[in-house]
């Protein structure tokens, strides 16, 4: 059986914008993906609300820097066959990074870390990598989120093109979540249940192809 790590932020954790809580397991995309793979792979979920690609958030009560935590996560769950990286949304906060190119640079660092994972897990082979561009932010009447992500709607719309070029240059796989899903105007950041399920189902054939299932 193959083993997949889903490494992300609140979109992976499953934040429900309407309630502020968490979608039921059946509505979180990693679990939908696992169901669609029908037992051919174990799906490990590591989603942290507020996680960035590689930037510090000193206002948080935990370490949200994805690049700093990823080596430990890879070591914990080794050996892995595939790592799905879906981060960049929180990089759009102007006090953390605020630009798509900064998020791309952070994502590139994450790919480099995964590629070095063979040095830590003893398997001799680094896991495969699937880079996912999260769906762009959208306009919202939520004043807190609108201010928190000021300028993020335009910048996040550029993430997919930056990530796609970076993935091609580094020889890893890429998927644009916006091709199948969108964020909800409830907060402008997260996906509703229907979109998270759609996204999880859409990933399944990509993952099967990458893993040769």
C-alpha cells in the first residue's frame, strides 16, 4: 500500500467558514481523496490553520512556518511515497509576505526539503511531490478577513502560474485547485463543503497517475 502525506493549512485541516469550526471528516478533501483511492493508499493529514510556506507568524501560539516543521513531519511519517503540498494562502497576508512570488519561493523550499527526505527516512528514495495551488481568495463582506488579506485577491490569482512554472522547472507534479473548486465569499479564504469534496475527488485520478495505481 502506498502512503501519502497531505501537508497544508486550514484548507487541509478543513475550516468551515460558515461556522468557524471544522468540516465533518466526510467533507475534508484528504478524507474524500482517501475514499476515492479505495484502500490503495494510506492518506496522512497534516493541516495546520494559519500555516505558511516558509514565513514566521509571531502572533500565533504555535509554529506556523511550514519549512521549519516539514522535516520533522517527514521523519515522523517515513517512509512516504507522495507528499501533497498545498500552501500559500496565508502567505497572502501582507504582514507575512503578501505576494505570490514570495509564496512560490517558499513552496520551492518545501519541494527541496521533500527531495532531501531520503537522507532522513533511510529508504534511499525521496517521496514524489504534488504541488497544489490553492484556490484564489475572493471578495468578502467579512471585514476582518478582508483586512487581514488586503491585496490578496489579486496576488493569489497569480499563485497557479508561479507554482506551475516552478513545478515544471523542478520536475514535480502540479495541480491547480481553481480548475475544480473556489473559495466562499463567506470569508473569502476557505472552501465550503461542496467545494472541498469536489477538490478531493478531482485529486484522485491525478494521484493514481503519479503513483501508478
